[in-house]
C-alpha cells in the first residue's frame, strides 16, 4: 500500500464536517460497534452516528485514541450489517477537520487490514470507518466510527497533540 497523503488520487475534498454537539445520547443497543486492533491493543469503537431502524441517530461519543509504533498493522473489524451495506475508511488530520484520504474496502468485507500506522503522513491522525449511505433511509445518514492514532516516533517520543480533547465528527458519506 502506498503512503496516504495530500496527493492521494481520487480524494474528494472535505465537504464540511459538522461537529456533533447536543444531539442524541450514548450509542444504544442495536447500533453496531467496530473493533480496531493495533499492536497488542484491541478497542471497540462506538458510532458517532448511525441509521438505526430507519431513524437517523447521532451520539455523543468521544473517539478512542491509540498510541502505536511506526509500521504497526491496523485491523478494522465491522459487523455483517456494515459489511453488507459497504464501507470505506476515511483518513483525517489530528483535529478531525480535514479529510486527507480514503481507502476503499471490498464489498462484504468484515475484516480489513490494509493500513499500517506509517501509511498515513502525519504522525497523529484519525481513521473513520464510514458505512455507505442509503439515500432512501435516514436522509442519507451514514454510520461513522472514528478512532485516533498517535504514531510513536523513534526514540519513544510521541508527537504533541494539537487539541486537548478528542473531537466528535460527522464524516462525509461515501455514497451508496
């Protein structure tokens, strides 16, 4: 896999991320989680938004942030429902403001391991699993599961984060 950066072919410019504030509550039963594994860390990620039973839901969720060394494989595992609908991985800067890339995932894939921590140019970044949206359901609202990464630099140091809190996000739907 080639490095993902600003020159990524086919990257659609960010159409406007809206911060989620005051809408919805915690992710409820029925909204699937996504699992991320990097090194010896495995974390379940709750969605920030999801189309549940035909009703668009937004959740107040703080994305987890994982620290990992360079060249560490990242494995993302989604539910059968997300795999069947289709999904992609969007790559964002460390503030979850600017989308810097997108990685397509083959249809009906539940486990994707095609990214490692050195594929992304900045040392701190977010990956957002984005379920393909259905224009007829939930007004096109797509499911979204963000997770942050800090790539530990050689010598044990980590880059200083630019913000004090992990943001919440409404990523750009991938279509469908």
